[in-house]
C-alpha cells in the first residue's frame, strides 16, 4: 500500500463558459510514501491557467507564486496525465488535508477534461479529520495544518508554507508523529458513487422551527453553574443559524440565552446547543464578549 499526500494551490477565476467562479489550480504537489509513511518520491508542477491569466494579490502574497512562474507551466490535463503515471499501479490511497482540495480537483477535471470524477483516485483519506481525532484531547473542528504541527512539536518557522510540496512534506511529518494505523484505516474511503455524492453534499441549517427534524425535546437548558433547569422568559427566534430564547436560573438569579442549531448533514442531523450568560450592555462596554458555555 502506498499513500499519496496531495496538496494544491489555486487562483479564483471567473469562467465565461459556465458564468461562475472556479478555484483554478495553479500548482500540484505530492509526496509518495510507503504504508509506514516513509517517503518514496515527490512530485511538483506549476499549471498554466486557462481562465485567469493573472494571479490575485492575495494568492501571490500567500504562495509567493508570481505571474512569471505560470508562463512555463503545463496544461492541467497534461499535468494530471503525468501525475497518474507518477502514481503508478498497485494499491494506493490519495490523501489531502481537508476535502477542499479534492472538491477543487473534481471541479477542474469537469471543466478541463469533462470527467466528473478523479480517474486515478480509487481510495481517499481526509488527513485533517484523522489528525483531529488522533490527538488527545481532540482538537477544535477542522484544525489547520500549522496548528496541528505545533501541537505535535514540529517547528514550522523555516518552512515555506502555502506551497504545495512544502505543505505535503509537513503533512507527512504530522502523520509520522501521530502514528495510529488502526485509527487511520477508519478514515480511508472507497471512491464510489456514494463517496462523490457525500463529497458534494451541502449541509443545510434548518431555520423553520416547525420542520419535523427539529426535536422539541432539545429546547431546554440547565444552568452552567448549579445545573438547575432554566426557565424560559420569551419566545424562540431564529438568528445567525441558531434558535435562541432568553432564560433565567431561578436558583442563581442569572439570565441566560439558550441557543440551538440544527444542521442537516449527508447522513445525520447535527445538533449544537450553547448557553450564553446575558450581561447588561452597560456592564460590558469596556469588557470582552459575554461568557459562553458549551453544554
């Protein structure tokens, strides 16, 4: 088994053909390792863009790639053909940090080759999700690569981050440090039709309190200090993705806002509950935001 750690850099471009914006890939980097994440080979290539001939100032500042660097780049289809040959045959897993690169790669394949999937990807692993679960205690949702590296004691000061090959190399160092093969296997997925459906499924925040998926049994809260059930003091309203209502702890005489978010994912309903201490405006003019307690 080989692992192909892949990273992409892109520039946002407007596509006249589709009348929409695309993250057009301008650089591909990859590191090939054995099943123990020992490095076997590397791949790097600049891609000559077709949609946007000039890079945005943000991309140039972040990646240090300049417009002049793109002149000698190769077309997307040619680079992908070379990349497929570089991967070779046998059992392998394409890995990225988060799934944004994979979704971007599919979009580029659709536009430039007409393919609605990635021809050389049979198995896939989201290393960001793996790392989040492998570190104890678990890191916040979707941790950045540099953040994980620092958590693992890896010095990133001298690395050229936000260049494809450099990010791949740092990812390999992180995975070597984590070293949990049993857990890693649970994040490897077969790239079938169901995989692509899930990859492009857009989560939806439920805003209608009458929606049958909204579980009314969740509309409660306990005081973060004494655990006494809170008493509702007003109506539920929907604001900024959450259903919110004022409550009070009759034991502590403290006002709280109970906040509930119902998020429909591909195969589950995610329910997030948060209780915020309500502080009068006059007392927080020169202070930080209200205390937030996750329950």
